[in-house]
């Protein structure tokens, strides 16, 4: 189950559970929606934090490399580059995606 889950699918799976039946239908739906909303918010926060970490790591890595200002991204990530940094940068960016 994730934040995209639908109530009717959840209800089909737990319809026989006495805990599910103990609540009114309206309350069940509201509780489910609150839970899903909370999951969605936690997922958005987690993804934002992961993205910020990747950007910080990339910035730190770029700061450690001395390059001419006119260097393009293609030159940075090119396998034919003189330094080992392009591989590190590319792998850093894509490994945590």
C-alpha cells in the first residue's frame, strides 16, 4: 500500500476483518484518507531530502574539481575526459535515483 492506494481496493482486502467492521463506513473512509494523505506527505518530504542530498553531493564534487569556466556538461561526463571525475559525477547523480 502506498499514497496512491484507493479506498475501495483496500476495503475489498480487509472487509472480513472485525476491526474494519467496528467503524462506521464514513469513519473508515475518512481514516483511510487521512492515513494516505500522511503517507503522501512523508513520501514527498523523503524525496525532497534525497534530492537535496544529491545536489549537495554534486556541488561538493564539482567544487573539488578544478576546471575551466567554459567546460560543458558533456565534457564533464564524457568517458574520453582526462580525469576520473566525470565517471564519479555521472555515477553519483544516477546511483541514488
